[in-house]
C-alpha cells in the first residue's frame, strides 16, 4: 500500500490526483499546517529530514519532491504509458518540459509574490512600515509581476495551439501544472485575459479523478 504524507492546502494534492488517475490503492496520512506560521508540522520530519510534503512511502521506498514522485509512480505503475507520451516523440519532449517547468519556472515567482505580499502586510513599527511597503512594492512591480505576466502569456499561447500541455492528450504534465495555475488564479492575475488557461482549469477540475482526490485529501484551497 502506498502511503501519502499529505499536507493540507499544498502541492501534495497533485500526488493524490495522480494516484486517482492511475487507479492505485493508497493511504492518506494528513497533516495540518501551524495556524500561526502556516508551516508544516514537525511530525513530518519523522518521515523526511526536511519535514516537507509531499512524501510517499511505497514499501521500502521513500520518495520526496512532487516531480520525483510523479516520475516514480509513472515508472513503477504506468508501464503502458497512459499518462506519459511515448519516448522520442515531440509530445514526450513537451511532457518533460512542462513536468519540470511547473516547479522550476512557474512556482518561484508565485512563491515570491506570496512572501512579499505578506511582508507588505506584516505588523511592523509605524515608522518602518513605509520603507517595508516601498521595498515590497518595488520588488513586486519591477520583477515579480512582470515575470508572472510573461509566464501566463507564454502558457496561454501554448494552450492556444493544443488542448493539453504535452499535446492532444491529457498527461501527468497537466497534473504537475495544476498547482501553479491554481495559485496564479488565486493570487496572481490569472483572469479573463487568459481564456485558454481558464478553460484548461475548468477541464482539469471537471475530471472525475480530480474530484476523488479532493474527497480523499480533505478541504483544499490555495494559501494567499
């Protein structure tokens, strides 16, 4: 039995979704965030030294990092390639690109936006607040927001050419891309200016496996 160490409102929701798409049996061990810091609880360090989620335990094998977990599950439990295009094809190259783009390119500016939004609203002495706000506004306006806008425009153009990120068929690359695009919709300007991305999110959320994963994982919302 695969055990998923699942942190609420986190990237690990994608692992539950992939397991549902693959039709695999699994157990969910759910963790709640600290209500003040919103960080993972210390209990997760018993599973992995960094104390982060997701982590899966499959018999004697422990795997952390969402992308690594996705690749492990596909290598181990999807030999027919239902959720990964055949090797040495354009679709497979696109699949690999978007699988890594999700965490390597899409998430860093979204995470930075979250951090600087919190810096902007953090309680500080009144005489320092204008300085703190000014720095946060400058970094957001000159670096974070332009990067997010450029990425959204790029992804919108990509989905204008094909229905799914790897090509004509849904794949695990779409599973990986769900979290950054949900985060962008929640707090980073993914709106009606990006109809293809909005349509993609609607189709993703309508998948039966996505719904089953929400039932297994518990309440899910993007931290903003």
